[in-house]
């Protein structure tokens, strides 16, 4: 149970801080409005690193169904624990999205752009080309899982290893985030997308369910391939 609580709370913190930086840089009259891509990518990197350092020794700090499934496919995580981890991650992501809504409560009404509001909770492609969007999410997540396992194989101390994960997330955002917003994590995208759909957000539009499968199945497929590639090489 402690592992599931860690995955729930860790994913909640990840989404709260990650979607929070998007809200800070997007919503009208926010102090950080127009902060830009560098602020967003840095914020997301720290959003992953902080709970990873907190809960790494408890649950392994997955916070990502694609990572959990990839590890199980490569024989590095018990398959029986996968459903519980994913449920905890998804509920954590929904609560994290709700916390962002509460934190910026007066700003939703002041912001007219419906797409910008949705973009705080989940990703959307810069150019809507579903095969290309899928490939981008696949490759980004394959790199994520392969690099996490590769860095772990170097037997670095927990704190140092977590620092390099921060750099990894930051690098992926800076280098690969342009086409799709680099979801690379179904719990970071689908869970807060659900929060967007159910919360009474002032002036919101639709939740773009026609695209929602891309940041779910692209990362899962990429995570599996990244973990299997690690097995082949290492």
C-alpha cells in the first residue's frame, strides 16, 4: 500500500507543479504570463525530479504508466503490480489537475482562449498529423525509458541519479517538445484531461478526445521498446 500511496502522491505533485507552470505562463494576469518555453520545460523537469527524489526509495518513482508497463515488459517490474500502479498514477494526475484549477481559480474567467486553458491540462500537437504525432510521442518516451534505465545501470546514488533524470526531462522538452508538447506520460496527459472535462472551469471548451489516444498509446509503445532496447544493449 505504501508504494501505491507514493505513486498517487508523487504523480499528483508532478502534475500539480507541471501543469502549474503551464498555468503560470498562460493564464491572463498571472505573474508569470508569457514566461515562455524555457520556463515551461524547466518547470516540468523540476516537477518530475522533486517527487522522484522524495519517493524513489519507496515505489521506484514511476509516476508514468508508460514507464511501469515498459519495465514490466522487460522483466524489471512485477506484472502483477502494474494495474495498481497505473490506477494510483491516474488518480494522482486527476487530483493534481484539480489542484491547479483551484490554485489559479480567479484566472480562468479572465482568460478567453479556450485552447490555452486546455493546454494547461494536457498536450495538443502544433501540427495535427496523427501518424507523425504518434511517432513523436513514441520516440520521446522510448528515449525517456531507455535513458532512465541506462543511467540507473551506472549505479549512481539516488540523489545524483534523480538530478540526471531532471536533466533528461529538460532535454527532451527542449529538443523534442515542439511537435506535440512532449506528453511522454499517459498520467500526465489523460488524467488531467479528465480533470479538465469534469471540473467547472470558467469558459472552457472541449477536451479534444479525438487526439487523447495519441499521448496514451504512443508513450506506452515507446516505453516498451525503450525498455526492451535497454535489455538488448546492457
